[in-house]
C-alpha cells in the first residue's frame, strides 16, 4: 500500500498539519500486518494509535459462540452462563470474538462445577471476574496516566503513541506467569489465615477475626477542591498506606471504597496496631483526618468478603467516631488487654447503634 491507498480510504490527507506523522503511522501499521480494512474500521470508531496494541491482546483465529461451545463440548447456554458470571456481556450468534483456546477455559469451568457444584463455581467465577476486571481497569489507567498523558502533553505524535501502546500491551505476555506466582502465594496465606481463624468456631464458613473500618473525614469536601490528578494522588496515597500498614501486621485488606478501607486480622492486637498506625500516618495532613471502628468476633466469609453482625458493628461504630478517634468494642478491648498493656482504652459510653437492639459499650483506643 502507498499514500494514495491511504488517501482513498479517508485515512490520510496530504495537506493536513500532521500529514507526515499520519503517513508514518499508517506505514508502520502496515508493517505490523494491519490491513487497510482494519485501519478504516478502527479510524471510524476509536482511532488508529491503539490498533497494533489491540491485536496483541487476543491474537489469532476467531470463532463464533456456537463454534466455541461445540469445541468445549458445552451448550451455548452453558457458555453464556459462564461468561455472565465472569462479567462479560452476551455474545451475538454471528460475532467472531472467541479464540480456539477459550474452549479449554469453558471446559475447565464445567469440570470444576462437576467436582464442586454449579453454584459454588459460579460464585467463585464472579469473584474472579470482578477481581480481574479491576486489574484490567488498573492496567488501562496505568498506561493512560503514565504513558499516553505525557506523550500527548509533549505532542509526540500518533506514531510515537502507537509504538508506546504496542510496547505496553506486549507486557501482557508476562502477566500470567506473575499472576500465577502471586495467586499461589495468596492461596498459601489464605489457607494459613483460615486455619488460624477457625480454631474454636462453629462452622466451615466462619472464622474468628478482628475487623476494622478506617475512613478519611473531609475527603468528600476536599475532593471538590482538588484537580483530578491531585485527587488521584490522594486516593493512591491512602490506598498505598492501607496496604502497607495492614499487610505489615499480618492483616488483609478486604476492600477499599473511595476513602474507606475494610481490613481483617486474626490477632486483635494487630487490628489495634494497624488502626493506630494509619491514624498516625495522617496526623500532619491538613486536608483529611482518619477515624475508625474496630470489633472482634465470628465472621461469615463468602466470596473473599466478610459478613455478619460483628462486621456491621465495626462499621456502625466507625460512623460514630470523631476525627482522629478509634472506637472499639468491649470484646476487642478485653482481648487486646489480655495480650499486652501497650494500649489505652478510655470509656466512650454506651451508644445506640442502628440495627442493634441494645446500646453497645464502646472505648476510645490510643497508645498507653
């Protein structure tokens, strides 16, 4: 192909200010094996700079829904059921969006369901799908914020952006190996934590753990005053601090919701130390101040999350705390005091909490 072909396809205009860079991009895409039809389709929808990178994400032959279902020895409904569970929209019958390798993936889900049951596997699939969706969104943000934004600001041009996109997308090749190692380590840790938490509890789906909720007072108001980049920096700082502190004390971050972190730990002392350390991290921050609620007891574990009255109690207690205050239940106070005298617990009164019939005695946690 030459410049005339690109011009005839409406992809290249010799008189445009960026004509030289656009022609270089089109020639480079051709070298990567991208067809003129693919360029035309992409140009009309989302542009050309991501085209070569997109081809790396899921390369090779494409199958229809019926074809991949037949290859996996499953019905179309079974394939779609699995896809919905992991978070994918319904596929149109004629869409060629599946790779031949996808058949083995769908067959693996079916095999696992035969061993563990349909509903448990679908529940696990939802957790896995939502977790990987977050990983994928994070990867996109990583590229946009750290590669595309600087290149666009520097007016580097389409060819430079397309090459950077391909280079970044090529990093996906190492992700499965890295994720396999991380996943196996997390399984090992989850098994250990489960065994420790289940000592003396009544069921296989519960464990005795301490749970904490820490949120940043003033986050909502300050978020209206910051630029998107400044807000992203504040959120990243809080998330980084939460993960660093929680994991350093053998806890687990369950989830982050904006300005709030929920975490658990088998050792109630660790829950106290995590919370105080997070409060101390923000002692000199003029924009936001942390507060939190802590409790300990038997928690229901399901899909990587925790539920039950003790979780609700810790959350409600956190809502009552004032800035820089950590409110804890009497049970947590008792267990921490049995283990160490490094902490002080000042009476904070009996409080009425939504969803609880009787007032709950609370204490304010600090270092001794």
